[in-house]
C-alpha cells in the first residue's frame, strides 16, 4: 500500500490537474460563444449562395460552354480530399472522428482504383494522415485559425484548390469537416466542392424561364470560385465552433473525473492514516502490558 506521503503527493497532483482542466473549460466556453455566433452567421449566406447557384446552374449542366467548375472533367479518376481538423488536441473525439472519416474515404477510393491526393488544414489532421498516406499529401496548412478564422485564410485554401483544378491535377474534390450542432454534438460532414454539385430538379410545364444579363455562363464563371471560398470559410468556422464545443465538453468531463479521483484518494488516505494510528496504538498498548 502507498505511504501517506505518496497519497498526499498524488492528491496535490490531481488537484493541480483539476485546476488546469477547469480553466481550459472556461476558456473554451468563452471562445465557443464567439465561434458559434460566427458559424451561425455564415450559414445563411453560404446556403443562399449555394441555392442560388444551384438554380442558375440547373439550366447550364451538360450545355456546351459551361464553366469547368460546374461541368467537371467528365471523369473521377483523380480525387482530392481536403481534411479539416484542429491544430490542438484535448477535445475528446473531435479530431479522431474527422480523421477516421477521411481514412475511410481515402481507402474506399484507393480500393476502387482511384488516384487520391490529400490537402490537410490543421496540424492534427496532417500528423495523423502522414502515418498512413504520407506520399499522398500535396499540401498542408497548420497555422490557420490560431486567433480567429479569417476569410483570407479560407480564400488561400480555395485558391490552392482552384489552381490545382485549373492545372488538371484532379477531377473531383471533397471536403471533410465537422458541422457544429451543439456543444456536445458535432457532425462529421463530407461535402463535394468541385465540380459544383447541382441537385436534380424535375422539370414541369409551369417552370419559369429566366433571362440573365450578363449570360448565366458568365455569372457562373465569376461566382463559382467565390462560392468555393465561401464554402471553405463556412467549413472552417463550423470546425472552429465544433472544436471549442468538443474541448469544453472534454474539459468538463475531465474536471468531474478529477474531482471523483480526489475524493477516492482522500478516502484511501484517511483509511490508511486510520490504520496506521490503530496499529501504533496497539503497539503502545502491547508494550505497556508487557512492562
């Protein structure tokens, strides 16, 4: 059985850990509020932008002269996977769930004979993907979102993806990130970003026909790259809010566990101390009786 000194050292150590996890929980909670507000504010614009482009692109799909980001290359042999994680840990299964989804997708693509290229945003994703698919990584961003997610950072990622597509380096791009639902729930999401996904809409006789000025092709050529940057920005904001939510929940759980461990250690400490006192009293009484 450990000595009383060892129990005291262990209790002090767990108490220090509890203070740290409690402080991290409070910091994550304060940052979560701002990150959640930013993510929720970006949703309507990103969704309306995608919806408007979907309606506009519906008439252009399959037509000669359609923008490359809409028409695609006509094949899906080379796949680009953009994996978004956090730069830090101590956030429960947040990073693990995204990385697991990315690995599953990459293995499925490789098993079907596709060529896969990987672009990582976040240090944790880069480090994990490197272990299995180091040779597939074509780019990495590990310094983004240190203080606050900025549109310039998302635009840089979008420009990298766009330049690769224009250069013919891939056919289809898929982005993997965590969509924020609540502080305890983050939904791992796979989103195709190139070519722009157009929902299938059933045509009816009463369907309205619009004339665009300039032409719908010119509008799409101009807006599709902007939409890509907006969708990347939204994903980064969602990821940021999800990270702080997961970290707050993880630190809250760690703080409670530390409190329970302290209570157990104190109970064992008191029992050991009582046993030692009882033993010493027995030895004193036995010595006195012997005299």
